[in-house]
C-alpha cells in the first residue's frame, strides 16, 4: 500500500510537467517564411506574441510593428497597431508593407506542428511562419 501511495503523487507531478501548454499556442517568436504566397527574403522577418500581456511585435528587416491582440478558438483580432517609420532599402520596405498588410488583415490562425498560418476571413493563407527554435 505504501508503494501505491508514493506513486500517486509522483504520477500526478509527471502529468503536470509533461502536459503541453494549453491556452497560449501563439506565444513566442515565429520566423516568417512566406507572405502572399511568396518566400520572405529578409533574414529577420518575425512575429512575436506575448499572450499574458496580449501584445505582439513584428518585423521584416527594418521597422517594427507593435500592438495588442486577442486570440481565441482560432480567431485572431489585431488592435492598436503602430509602426516605427525608418527609411530603408526599397525592396525591404515593399516586403515590410506586404507583411504588415497580411498581418493586419488576418482574421484567424492555424498551427500545424511548428508552422503558423495566418488566414483571412475566407480561410486563405496570408502569412506562414515557423516557430523559432531555442526559445527560453
């Protein structure tokens, strides 16, 4: 009986720490790989979500887009977005504009493994990103 009693708390602890995080699937940094069905060329194109504070940031090589978001049941709502306004290489500026437009027009999201898909109201993929590795 003593062995069974000792195993129960150990089993419960294992389940607690082994369970995947629920409720914050967007949290963390995502490397943008595709926008408007085209590969992203900027090495530092990213999205970053902080679910606890409902804040996001995004960048595509020059400026930074920040704001608040709400995500629930696959739906995504972007609020109060603002961007820095630095002048950059024309090609990077075009890419940033495309990323910003895709992100702002996103109405829902899907996560498949380590891939994030942001979609419009019709379910069309606007932006694709991969979960960044080695996040602390």
